[in-house]
C-alpha cells in the first residue's frame, strides 16, 4: 500500500511539473471588448475598442485601454503593475474596482481604487487622475 501511495505521489508531482513547463510566460491578450467574462493573462491585457462590461480581468503585467471612448463598467480589474483606463463606471452606476500598483483614469464616475493595502472609494466623478500613495494614504493627483 505504501509503495502505491509513493508511486501516486510521484505521478502527481511529475504531472504538476509538466503543467508548469507548458505555461506560457509574458502573454499579451488583446481584446476589442469583454462582456460578462473572466480573463487572466501572465502578461498584459490590452483593450483596443469598446471596453469591458461586468467582467473580471487579471493581469501579471498591465491592463491598458486604448480607444478614447472605451468604457469599464461593473467590473473588477487587477494588475500586478498598472491600470490605465479611459472611462470607469457611469452616470447611472456600474461600480468598478481597480487594483494595481499604479492607476490612471481619464474619467471615473464611481468605484473603488486599491493600491497595496490602501483603498479609496470614489463617490463623485474625477477626471484625468492618477492615484498614488502619499503620506501613508491613497491620494488622487492630476494625471496629465
């Protein structure tokens, strides 16, 4: 019985190592839009057109929105490095959470910003903002 358990353990370790070797590094995912989805990337996630609606995005790199009219509503975005978004939330709601080391937005109506252990709830619209840690708190600075 002991021998069988050792062989099983060895097989599981071997299978786990094989999966790790197959994992791609620094993958960039490019999207036009993302609705009601979950997307995970070992690199960056680039949103090229309409934006993100009620989705969860996780990136080991950055999450970047490119189109001037791209929106992010009712979603959760988490990046190891930076998030750069155009329009976050909306006048009628659509609260979104952004979590990264650096966060820049062109316009954010409502939502939550998380950098490290610091959290800031956005209740009123902010424009051209960059969120940073300053004096041991999460601060908002003009971004441009």
